[in-house]
C-alpha cells in the first residue's frame, strides 16, 4: 500500500510500499501523455506511472531480479508485474508508452543492452522484449544519459545547449549534450570515469581511470587503505581533511586534482558551456565546486572555462528521464497511428 | 604567370606564380557552382578559383600581409587583389560565393576572427568585411576545421560520421565531427593540442598541453635541447631513434605515450569511429600508426578503439574545405534570391 501527499507546488512525496524507503521529492515532468517509466539499476528498479499532469504516481523502489542466464527475460517479467500493480492502483490513468532505462553499455538506437556486468547480459534486445510484452511503444536509454537528459530538460543543465553531466558516486558516469542532443556514439561516449589520466590500475582493466581516484567510492577506499581506518563515506574524508587530517587532505587533494584535469580536458576538447555535477560527491558543495573552479582557472589559459553547476534532480533524475523519453515515444506512436 | 597541367584523373598540378613553390596535387571538389576560395595562414595565403567541374584554377601561395593594427582590413584588400588576378586569368568562370578560412580562435557562426596571435586581430568581423568588399555570400571558417571538413567529404575521414581530425605539425590542431556535423562550440572546441595531460609548462600559459611534447615541432626542439644537437625535423628524430640513439628514442617514446593518452581520452569521452591524423608527423607512417594502435590497445579495456587513419588531402585540405563551404554559401545565396 502506498501513501501519497501532494503540496501546492505540484510536487509529491511518495512512500514506497516495497522497500519502505522514502524517495526524494520528484518534480513533475509537465503536461502530456500518461506513461509508465522504469529506471533499472544493479540492485533495484524504480517504477512509476506519470499522469497527464506529469506527476509521478506510485513511485517505488523494488529489488532487481537476479542477472545471469535469462536475466533479461526475468527483468521484463518483473517490469510487467510492476506495471500491473500501477495500473490496478490507478485505473483512471491509461499509459500510452513505456520508458525503460538501464545501466551498462547501452545502444539506445538499436534498443540493445550491449553489456552489463551487474545484470549479466550481453546484446540483450531489451526494447524489443519490452515492446512485445507491453504492446506499447518503448523508449529505451542508458540510465545516466536519461538522468542527464532530465537535468537538461528540467534541472541544472536546462540553460545550456552544450553540457556534460557527471554523476560522481560509487563510480563516475558521464553524459554529453551537443547542440541540445545527447551524444552517445552507439553507447560508447561519455565514459569519463574510465577516461585515463594517469597510470594507476583500474578494475576495468585499463590504466589511470579517473574514477579509480576521484569517485566517492575511491575516496573512501583510498583513505581507508592509507590510514588503516574505515570511513562511512567520502563526506567523512572531506570533513577529516578540513579538520587537518593529513591522509584525508592528501586523498581529497588528489581527487580534486584528478577531477580538475578531466574537466580541463573536456574544456579543451568539447568546450561545454557547463559541467553539471550530481551524485553523492556533489553534496560536498563549496568544498568541491569552489576548489574545482579555482584549480581549473589555475591550469588553463585561453580556454573557455565552463560553468560548474550542481545537478538538481538528485536520485530521481533517472526515472524522470525515462518518463520524458516515454512521452517522446508516445508522441511518435500517435503520429504513426494518425 | 601560372602553368597548369591536368592528367586523365581530373587532377591538376599547379605551379604558383608568386612563391614559385609547386603545390601538392589538389583533388577536385566535384561539380557545382564556381567559387573563389582562400586559406589564410600565418605566413601565406592560398587562393584559387574552383570551376563548375570543381577543379582548382590558378591555385597559388602568396605572403600574408602584416598583422597588427588594421591587419584585418589589409587582409581583405589583399584577398580582393588575388580575386581580381584570378578573374582576369579565367574570365569565363563566374564565381558566386567566397570561401574564407583563417587560423586562431574562430567563431564561424557569427563570422568573427576572435583571436589570432600571428595575425594580430581580436574580434575582427571578417565575414562582414569580406561580404561588403566582394558583394557575394561568404563562407567563413577555421582553417583546421575546414581542412577536417574536406577530409570528411573527400579524404581520410569520408567513411565516418563521428571522427576527430588531428593535424600534427609545428603545433597540434584538432577538429571534431559529431553525427556528420562539425562540433565547434563557438570556436573553443577541438583544442586537443592544448588539452592538458601532464604538468610541463606550455607557452600558451597552461600546464601539460599535449602539443608541448608530441607535436613535430616539440619533438625536434626536445631532442635538440636534450642532446645539444639541432635536427632538421621530427622525421630525423624518429630515424635516430630507430638507429639506436637513446635520447631520440626517449623523446619519441614520450611523444607516442602523450598522443596515446590523448587519443585514449577521446576514445572514452566522445568515442569517435576514427581518428584521422594529418600534418608532417603523419608521414612517419607505421612508426606512428602501428605504435599508437598497439599502445592504445594496451592501455584501454572495454572501450571501442577508433580506427587510426592517415589524412589524404595533405596541405591542400584547408583550401578544399574553404571551397566546399563556399559551395554551400552559393547554394544558400541562390535559394535566397530565387
């Protein structure tokens, strides 16, 4: 059973009926066709029905079914169950398309989940499987690119036609917007977390990847390794650095230098107007944004320094992006049948 | 006086009447409106009239007038003289547009030469000045981006909708093609030569720029500095390295590592299908391309490694790109007057 409460701003808090976890407030996506939206992650699936006002109904988080052999089919079955629940709870809302966003390497043009180590698929025809199961148009995309699209339409990147969104959490994921369009290169673009900037080993098999030094996960891990003391997260390392802990200061300094170098490269090569930073590390505020700004100005010259802005949609950006793309698929579906 | 000789392939050798220097063979740009094309460099201007068959007539190289105060106006006057010469020599060919490409930071959308240290202008309204002087539509672009466009339409990049062109000579210039369109970001994109990858000083004022280690100019300079022996060019350093000279081997190895790192970053971030390499260093052949290929595969993992292909248009890519853009301007001009 879900409890919902809306306030005067059209924003709605939702308490999930499965994990019991209260999700962050979801902004509405504006008026349009009702759609079903899913944001599939390595451990859980967010699902919701977006009504004609663009409000998320029944937004909840449930566990992702096991990966491996048959994982793609199990996932689609689970989505169908979630859809049935949503339609039962809101019989008056008739969705006309599905949004489905997934992690890994995603070829959104051909509707293929190319590779996901967590979910255990290779070349899974997820869009076709979903379209067959639901009998509706399916919008299919990469989770972080969908989240970045939501930031572009509704959030921190909405003033810019050329931007890069970096989500810095356990790892570092990126998405690139060129002249108002996502640049994907068949799913291979935007791997800024696995862009090499040094010579250290990365679990991915490459050397010198940004995320092995500068993700929130790497900051905690590197501090724990160097100090012998486990910490609760990057936030704690940043606080220790501010309080004078030398190991914490070094780990944080190296993370900032690595992020600065990567953003400097983005600046020289694709020259985004803005770099929008989300994920857990973005909550460090000035300790992150002011430092990056100063270091970026220090190491570049004639280049056009991008605005560094915080992401605004928090953990819901993925499902909002999924719903936005589903709206597009619904519009195309209506044109097709008109 | 110019002497011209064509062969059965429709390609024409041209001997210039000013510098006396024989230009490399220019491929034709195909059938279309006759246009005047200019490729302005720091030391010389290439000019030619392209006829309806797309053959370059009167292609020659003449000195660029002095920069500094009034430099933009002097340049336009010089272009008008060159145009008069060409029209006198070929009275039967009636050009309907001008192509003008220049170095530096170039805002091609607004027709502005934002900055050129060699030519000494800042925010020069070059397209407007040329349009006023010639009374014809003017296509205006950055020299290397125009050269890259020619490689995309006619040369080494023609099989790819997503590519990066690197011109490695005295410096390193780059241009980015996304989904078949040049990505410029107001003139700030493609500065791959000034993308930082280390901590060494660069004359531009930034730290760690690629071109300070990996351009042909840097390779010669770094060898001369380390050995105390001047060399004739990067080609000589590569030959010395192959012959067992330890200093040459180290300088060349560092250049290859720096290029590998930059191309690895391009691969992770924008994932081009191909990186097209031109300029003097590209003539190193296998010593460059085979090494970069092997090193790139060694340092990356799941990434999609781009094809590394040599540029094909050599020193004429700039004026060919200028003529191609002029054709586009002519087409727009005709639509406008129809």
